[in-house]
C-alpha cells in the first residue's frame, strides 16, 4: 500500500472508534480522553511512513495507541490520580434498583483502572476484539502467556465488580 494521506485517512476512519475506546480505558476524564486520542492520531501520522505492513494496520495502530497512552500516563502521572479519585468517589450507580448500560460501562472502566498496567493493556485490547496473537505482538509476550493473563484478568475484574476486591 502506498503511504499517502488518503490511505492514512481511510485507515484511521476504519479504526477510529476502536482507537478512541482504547484511549478511554486509560483515563476517566472525557477531556483527557480526547487529548490522548488527538495525541495518538498525531503519533500515528508521524509514524505512518514507517508502517511496513508486516502486520495489519489495526495491530500497528493499537500498539502505537497503547504506547501513546502509557507515555501520556507516565508524563502526567495521571494513573495514580485516577485510581485515587475512583476509590474516593461515591460508587452508587443504582437508580431505582436498575443499573443502566452506561453505568455498567463506567463501572467496567473504573474496574479496569484498578488492574496492574499490563493487565489493563491486555483487557483493553480484548474488549476491542484484538486476537490474542496480535495482543502478544503488541505488548511483547507469548500468545499462551497472553491467553493465561486474559483468563486471570477476567476473573480479577469479576471480583472487583462484585465488590470482592478494591
């Protein structure tokens, strides 16, 4: 594929929702999420000429998204602040005994932020339906290690959501 602006725009358009959702897994504040998304798009554009098509564009883009998120978190030290804010928030998400789908999504995002960083990365990619072999390429683990971590992380998330862990 020729590395042109039109090709870049088309590929971003095809993957923008997943890229944005991955950004959302790392930050709770909507403005921060938008900033991270914009920074990710900028990094993708800067690196686009180096895309060698050794993997799918989405795999390559998700790796840059994860790396950008990690740099963003490290630079701003937002991870610790986000975790502290979530633990101090009122977690009553029920309204008249009903939990809305939006609240369930927010609860999942808050629970993901309680995970160790590597598990947070893995589960964010799983939620975007990235195959485990591609996750392994993105984060540099073996496919079997990724599958084990996915299983363990799902169990941990279940405990967090059910209130068994904080």
